[in-house]
């Protein structure tokens, strides 16, 4: 059954971003459990105007790493019985025992109520130095700036900490854990942490110019945090493409329909896409939150917290998902225009 969408308006809207140099190109899609509408305006690289944007162009997905890697990895550990959301981290993770983070729970981190300091990117190196061990120690031993549970405050530190926790409890790198327990079972063949191998990087949309090398990044994460950590970071560093994101979001709508069985089950999805904060506000699930301006109980539209050039939305009630991928960091301009396009796109996708 065809989707009921104003496709012409969506095409016009996303095309305006190319015309106005908000981004060189984009890949967008709106789908349900079996069908989707798709568009690919613009080009990945303005220096190669004869190479068009493709539906399987690979993008640096930035903050979507939190949902593609960390959130499902934690769900796998919960399903395994390895991790209990309300256990203080200090009771199960010696590395934080006796430190402020030891009193925080996994649920606090997933609902952004842990009281962690503000965002780390792009200041991770300035805060802790450039050695990965020093960065890890700095993040895990930092003081909280308010008592856990007092307020909902998004910070990329939550994903950074949870990525380290997943590695500690599983005995695997986050990249290996996500690949073997999530991406491979769902046949997400375009999704991996960078730096990308040459053949995959060739299909990647470039982003910003690296200040230290004066070379435009293509297949290497734009996030300085991810680069300092060798490419693998809970908050950023993953690359993906539309076919993989469609498979992932479709699985969240109807687990197992495509045949893949990742290590997290339907219970984790249902647990996460429910309001888990009362007062303090704003409303939040587990690493997902209701889209601002919508009614959680009626509209039921959820999004990850991190707003980057890659956007994803999901509505179990409507049985619909949407994706907007851009390499807006190529121009590194005012983020305001992209935010307006994202909001308008989401409104059209779930009208």
C-alpha cells in the first residue's frame, strides 16, 4: 500500500537545502514496515559535480551512533542478564567504584538524568589530553554537577560512559559488540565505525576540513572525540547508509519481520519507547525522546537526542519511520537552517 505523503513538498523542501548550500546533498526516505518513498537530491561532493548522490551513499551519522551502537548494545547486555538498569555502576564496574559515577545507574544515563557535566565534543582533548587512557579516566572519574535524578539534561557523555560500560561488561570493543550483536544480524552491511577502508570511503559523503591536516574528511569521523579514541566512541564515529537505517528502524517497528534477530528483543524496544521521566521534565524514554511539540500519547513520534546532519524518527503508533541524511558539515555554516529543514521534514513525514 502506498504511503500517504506530500512527496512533492518533501522533494521541494530537501532540495531547498541543496540550493541554499545548507548541505551539498541529501538522502531522505519515509517508510513503513514494507514500503518507502526516497529522494537523493544534490551531490556528495561539490568538487565532483558529475557524481550524483545515491541511495546507498555512506554518511558520517554523528550522534546517531548513540542509537545505532550504544543503545542496542546496552539492550543486548540487559537481555543477557549481564546488566540491570537500576544497579549503581559502582556495584558492577570496579573502574568507577568510589568515584561520583559509581552512584549513577544505567537508567540515569539512558534518561539523561545522571547529572553529568555538559557535552564533551569538541573539547575532549582540551579537558583530558589526547591519550585514550587519559580521556577514559577523565570521563569516568569526573565529578557530577548535580545529584542523579534531579534534572533531564542531554549530554553526549552519557553515550560515552555507556560505551565504556558495554565494553567492560562484554569484554569486547564497542565496534565488535555492535557489529556482531546488532549490525550483522540485521544485515546492515554499510554500517561500521571509521576510519573506513578505502573502497568504502570512496562511496562516503565528505564532511569538514580537518584543521590539523587541512584535508577534507571522507571516511574519517568529523567528531574530534571519535578521532581521539581511534574512531570508536559511544557518542559518535559510526558511518551508515539509508538501506541499513531502513532495516534498523523497520526492525524496531516489527521485530524479526526481516528475518534478522539482534541480541536485543522486543521488550527492550517497548521499554525504551515509553516515557521514563516524570518530574523532572522534559519527557524522555531510554535514549529516545518524544519529538518536541508533539503529544507522546497521541502522536507517538520518537527521535534520538543528538541533533546532527543525520536524523531519524520513529512512530510505532503510525507504523512509520523517516530518515534524513546530509553532509551539512561540508559547509560548516549556521546550524539553524538545517534545524528548520529537519523539523519541516519530520512534520511532512508524519502528517
